[in-house]
């Protein structure tokens, strides 16, 4: 039966534009209890209730967004139209200016028309007829133009201000504008007709030029023979010129349509669209295609940059670096969601999705993507058979987790653990007296193993939380409970050490009740048992409750298929190679199968159970150690068995490439802001560390713990971490990066040790994790610059003053508190106010110079460079002491 789909209430609130309290209160009115948390999930039925009630708020939000979008589009359209108008006007002005330049050039060739002293608009090309080949015989008649200007017949024109009136009406480059005023030039030509014989004007007759009339035109009227380009290419010949007609030229204003056509034609020529060259057309189309392709690639790149390809357990700092967002903003977003995080804390998949969504990013889990591409066969119900439950034992340090498992397995597990604590995840199969089997996972309780405990909760079916009855619920216990609740597994509380005189199980149950965890004895639904792991008291009853929970869960698996499961731990054995402890969750694993675990792969050469016995196959819920992988997989990786070896290698190569890309993307490069911050701090230091361990879980725990020690003044950088012995490559890397090497349960080879001695590389070996953390803290505190603090050593009161010539004023004092030292600095305090701070010139008892004077003794004090002292002043002696800084 498929599970009902759930929806995060945070998305519902944004959809309906309502607050969290409003939604929770309304659901409570309907009898539905929902946690007041943005990350809480509701069913589709509850979503329907909210939709029926708050659909109006959603409509208002959508309508408001639509109105805002419409206004934005209107503003954008107005802006585009305004820019288009400005561009059209600019192009129109450029075209008019170009046309006027052409007209000026033509006028300069034909010469100006003059009648007396009046220049008849030399900028109008239509007023001056162009010369032609037929007019060559009359060309000498052009010479009498100058005498015409001096004839008395044109003197009356000087009395009338015709020139000024004409020039006032003309505006350069202002467009076609009619003022309604015209100039009648016939009055200047009448006297000339009486003196000279009338002659038909020829095209090149200079006298005829002075007799031509200017015919006024109306808007939209065209002049004969001067259409738009209709005589172009015909030598500029106009009808009637040289054919016995008078050369009468009329001024014609172009229409609006003609102006637009001319501008369009000019722009097409400038842009090359009017070019008849096929090569030019091909080049233009190629440029357009390349531009469109570049825009599409840029758009695709921008869309892709909004998708983060990450793996599980990415830290807050790495997520901020990938989004290019300040870490403070990411932490603030997590706090607003009710999640308290630090810079180096790892985020789970759901939290990463929520945080990235707040900044407009999408999260894509690359390992999940690869696993989804694998062909997963669905098991048929008739193929499923019952399997043993997988139980995880969790709790605080030294509360009895391993002792409980030791009693159940009847073997001393902790004898092989350093420091009396479990530092590895152990997987053990236990056969009970009634023939039923239970698989136990033992997880470390130290705070450094947070990620390891999280993985333990992910692969388990039931969680046993061990709490000491003579102690309290510690932070690691709360964390273990949170991991189990997040994984959605049933919890059974084992209250241990009830045989001790100081045991108080009811106190533990009371503290659990304050955490909303009620045990069955107190009316709740969570099972609990008061046990003693040392004596075995009620351990059998605890196991019966585990089997009861497993029966309720109805755990089944298909043994007749290729195996799949989870990697619990991995290590490098000197004689065997890479050894991985795995837990088969479905199918049957056999020797010779080809397995893919994370980015590592290989054929299984041998299998052993938890006691070291060689086995040939392992069914569901069976922990085994396998040999044959080409590397140490990360604890928590899923493993799958393939029939095709080539397919497994291809997927492993792809995963390796994706992990390399992720490491490059999360690598934080130094920025100008970071440089400025370091300069402002002044004494900024870096501590580079290389970590090598025996198993992957311990290396990861050390890496997380060391990263959390970073402060504003000292940055801890984990430049390399791995499983196996310390090699020469590690020493060379440490030498190049000025790093120290931390070895956890591993030792350097002889060649690596000799190289480290030559290069003076510090190699530290540890077998207990908290010893390594404490030593690193001490080393970092030693790197910190000491703080200078003042320490008051004593106080003296001035009782008498002695003024000595050439010496100064001597204060006769009584030491009232502490000691006055000759080398100390002093303050003079008068009526509670410091009036001077300085040093001592002399400190005497009677006539002898002394180094110090104790309380109750009188002395003589002279202040260096200061004589303005009075009786009853207090002299306070102090020293500056360097105080060692502590890590915050």
C-alpha cells in the first residue's frame, strides 16, 4: 500500500499567503493537531482543508501579482516606445543633415543665384538649373551676371527690406514648414523687361536666370519634373529645360510618407540590407545565427547555475560557497526555520533543499541521481520472506551500550577498544535462545561521532537508547534521540545501571516526559526497560520487546536476488588490503559477486562474519566483512551487486568525476573581503592538517571535530584525509603545505618516518580521539597572541611632600594595600579621578633604594616627570601581565 503523499507546511503558507500560526490554529479548530514548525508536514486531506478556507487569500496574492506584472509590462512598453521615438528622431535628424549636406555640395558646384544684392536661397538645389551638354553654346552669357547686379533698375529693391524678411523666415534643418508669407519677385523683373528685348530663356542663359519667378506651393503639392528620384540617372535633366520653355522652378515640400520612405531606404543601405552581394548576405546571416546561439548558451548557463549538484551531508560553509552567499545569511535562514547550525555543521537533504529554495536555488543530489538510474527490480509479494530486525544501540559515553551488547553476545567487545570507548561502528549478528536472530549495530557515544551515529540510525529498523540510571539525559543522548526520530524508527529506552545504589530510573523517565517522550509505564506509547548490562538483569525482557516491535513492523526481504545494502565501516589492512564491513539489507551476497559501493568497485574475493569465520554467502540482515574492493568506501554508502562488470565500472567512474567536480566547486578561494578581514585582525594564522586513520568513520569524525575548532584568528584546514598508513606522499604534501600529520591508530612507514625527520615534519599518533582534539586545542591556543591585562599590585597614600631643589617633589607615602614595585607603572588618583599615569623615578626606604615596599610600611616615592602631587593623593601601582588566550 502506497503511503499518503505529504506536503511541507512551509510551501503551503507561501502558496496561500498566510502565517504559520493562522494555519495551525485553523487546523486545531478542525480537530487536527499540527506541529507549529515550518518543516512540519501535512497530508493532502489537510491541505484540502486549508485550500477550501484560504483560497481567497491565494487569489488575492495571485491577483496582486498579476496587477503588478501588468503594471510592469505597461511601464516596459512605454519605455520601449519612448526609446523608439528618440531613436527615430535621431535617425530622422541624421538623414535630414545628410540630405542638406548633399544639397550644399550641389549648390557649391552650380553657384548661387543673385538678383542685385539678394542671395536667393543658395541651399535650395531646385532654384539653380544644372548645366547640360546642349547649353554649351550659351555659356559665355554667364559673364554679364556681375553687371546685372549693379544696374540702376534694381535700386528700388534696396528700399524694401526683402532680404531680411526672406532670411528671417528660413530656418536651417527645421523641416518643411510654411509660414504663409511669399516674396513676389516680379517687381524686380518688370523694369528689366522694358530695357531688354524679351527672349525665351535657355537652360544656360544667365539673363534668364534673373527673370525666373518663384512659384509658391501648397502643402502636398509637387513641382513639375522634381519627383522623388524619378530623374535620377538622367543627368539631372528636367522637363522643359533647353526646349524653349521658361525655366520655372517651384519649391515643393516633401510629404511625411516620402520622408519616412527616404529614411527607411537610407537605413537599409547603412545596415547593408539593401546590398545585392550574396557574400555580404551570407556573412550577415551567419553573424545573426552566431549571436542567437550565444544568447541561448548564456541563458542555458544562467539557468544551470541555479541548480546545485551536491551529495549528502554538505556543510553550511560549503553550501554557502556554492551559492555564493554569505555564511551569515545561510545561518540566519536556518535559524528562521528553527534549525540552529554552525559553519561546519553538516545539513541533511531536506534542510539543504529548504535553505537553497529560500535563495532561489534548486538542489540536485548527484549520488541519488546515479542510484535512480540503476535498474531496481521490484520484489513480488510472494518472493518476500521474514528477515531479522536490525537494531542500533545508541546513547551517551559510558552509559553501557557496549556492555549491554557484550552481555548479549557473551563476548568482551570493549577489550579491543582504546580508552574504554567504542570508536568504530560494529555490526554483530546474535542468535537468541529461541532460535530468532537479531542484528545489532553498536555506535560510538562520543560527540565527535555525530555523522557515524546518524548513519547508524539510517540503516536501522529499531533503535535502543541506553541511558544510565545514575546519570541524566546528556547532550549525546538527546542527539541520538533526534537522529532516531528523524529516521522514523521505533525507539526502546534501556535504562541501565539500575543495580547501583545511586540509580534513580524515575528521574530519567521524568526527564523524558519533559521532552514529550512518555514511556508505557507513564501512559505513553514508547517501550522502556530497567536493566543492568553488568548482571544481565531484565536483558531478556528487553530483547522480547525488540522482537515485539519487529513483529509489528513485519520486516521482510527477498533472498533470491542480487544483494544490496549499506557500508558500515571500511579500513585498510596491511595483509588483506581494503576491508569493508557491510550490512546486507536485501538479496544474498556471494563470493565472486561484482560489487559497487560508492565510487569503489571490485569482485568479492572473501567474506568473514563478525567473529572472523569464513563464509560463502550472506542473506538479508547479515553483517559481513568483504575483501576485493579497489578502495575504502565511505561509511554510509549504498552497495549494489552487478551482473555486468563493465556497467559497474562506468558508474564508478562517473561517481568519481562528480565527486571531483563537487570538491572543486566547494573549494573556497581567498577573496578580497577575506584578505581585508585578515589584515584587520592583524595576527591571522592558519593550521594545515593531514589526517590518516585506520577506518573511514574515525577519519571523518576527526575531520569534523578539527574543523569545528576554527576561530576568527586561526583557520584549521583539512588539506587531506584518508584511510591507511602514513606514506611518503603524505609527508611530501605536508612539507609543501606546512602541515602537521595526525595519525589515528596508524603508524608511518620506515621510509616515511626518515623523510619526515629530514623535512622536520611533525607526525602525531593517537589512539583515543579526545586526546587528539585536546592536543590540537592546546596547539591552537599556543598560536594565539597573548592578551595583555593589567594587574594592580598595591596602593599607597601620600602623607607628606618634600620639595628638593634640582631633584623635584618627593612623596612620603604609606603603603595601604599590596606591594609597590620599583619597576611597576603607577597612577595618581585624586578624589577618585586619575590625574596622571607614569613610571617611578625612585623608591626608597629611609635612604636606601629598594625594589619593593609591602603593606604597612612607609616609603619615599618620586614620579618620573611629574611633581604636581598633593597630600592625600593615592598612588596605584600596576603591572601588565600577558594572559594566554583560550579558544572560544
